C-alpha cells in the first residue's frame, strides 16, 4: 500500500502513476462488467441497446487506460492480462462501481452518481500534464456526457414518476450514498497526483459533482441523504464480496484457459 | 410497458448536405427519450450526423385503397422522367 510518506517525495514514480491509472481503469471496467448484466434483461429493447452501448464505452475506456497502465508499469502486461489475471485486492476501482445491479432504479442511481463523477473527472483530466492520459480523457469525456444524459434522464423520470418508482430510487439512493464519499475525498495518492498536475484536486471535483447531483436530485424530487463518513476502500484495493463474484464470472475463461484467443 | 409508450418514426441524415431518411421506428415515453433511443438504436455504426423523430400518429399518410387513383395516372407519362439529359460528372448524390 502506498502511504503518505511515500508520496511526499518530489517526482511521481512509475508505481504511483500505475496505481492511479488503475483506479480510473478499474472503475470503468468493473462498472462496464456490472452493466453488461442487463444485456438481454432490460425493460425494453431500446433500453437494452442503450445499456449495452454504455457498457461498451466503459470497457473501451478501460482498455485504453489498462494498456497505458501496462506500459507505465513496464513489466510487459497488456490490457487483457491486467483485466483478466489480477485478483480482487489488485483492483483499485471505487467501491460504488462494484455494487450489485439491484432493480433498474438501483442501477440508474449507481450509474448517475458515477457518471456525474466521471464527466467532471475526465473533463479536468483533459488538462493533465500526462499527455497520454489527457488524450484518453478527451475521448472518454464525450462518452460520459452521454451516459450522464441517459442516467440523469432516468433518475428524474423515476424519482418524479409514480409512487412506487419514487420509493424505489429513493431507497437505492439511501443505500448507495455512503459510497460517494470515496469518490470525492482525496487520499495521499490523489493528492500527490494533483500536486503534479496529473489529476485535478478532488476538492474541485467535489464541488462540481455536488452541484450537478444536487440539481438532478431536486428535479427528481429525491431527498439527498446526509453526508456520510466513508473511508477509502475500493481505491485502496479493499473490496466487498461483490467484486470477487464479479471477477469470478468475468475472468472465468482466461483462468480456465490462460491465453485463449478467438 | 410499451402500451404506455408512443410509437415514433426515426429519420437519419447520413452526412451533411444529404436529406434525412426514414430508417425505422421505436417506442418511447416522450420526444427526448425517442431521440436517445434513436441514437442508441440507429446510429451505433456511425450511420448519421443528425436525427429527427416524429410521433407516428402525427404522420398523415395516403390511403392504400386510393393507390390506383393517386399513382396510376402517372404511369403512362414517361416523358416526365429527366432521362434524356446527361448528368455532369461533378454532380454527386443524384
């Protein structure tokens, strides 16, 4: 684990940059894998395609970020090896991304909270001093803006919909809200990246995220839960049992037949 | 769910300067959702640069029963076709 003491040194080490890239990559990868669970099961054919499109965007982002992370690491691992041959403690996605799909309302709440975060984060990362990361962010930002449009639209529809839809998304929001602290509170690695202009200060992301989410929740007539203390877990590699189950399914083929291609 | 959702017709413009063409239909709760569904259903392979959607119920259509009266009179007026002109090579999209 990278501690505050490791991060006080001047330059950014390859290990630190690698670790930070994995936070971004794994969040997109795990969220994409989660969403893919809806393919064939969405409420309508049109929503099925919409969720499938978002899935593919997210996995595309993960591929670019993992490929770059592999270069930075310098141990010859490509994006497939990083995706399929790491164990749960080596994943650094934020904890919110691995939460189960639940009903459609819960999926929408999880998606909206993360879309709002990714839009702001990638928007800022376009100005990163890391040129390759900036290029990936420029592509990802356009995708995430559409994702937000989709999830925010549904959040408002369901929140301001029927009594039942309102109750379901409110319950989902109350259940997932405690995971948002991790998105917005910097640990030593976040602060170190920000001090070198590689990533934006999370305080900036926090204020923009809160503005975006508060406005959406108001329009959706949803009650914003009180701020809850939540430590960094996922982005430090500490995960709920949900991630292990997700990886078991996602990595099954490569674990059984290492190196299999098609 | 779909009994609550209206049917929309979708028109896509493939490239700037071309016309919007009918590509199909879909169900949506309102116009905004219809546009998003059209984007996700019909432009996944870079088919378009612009989308129109219109509620199917807002389209006024000709009656198939009147097809004879409407269309057959044009059949013997071949001279209306501009087939006796040569088209300059520089003119595209005709």
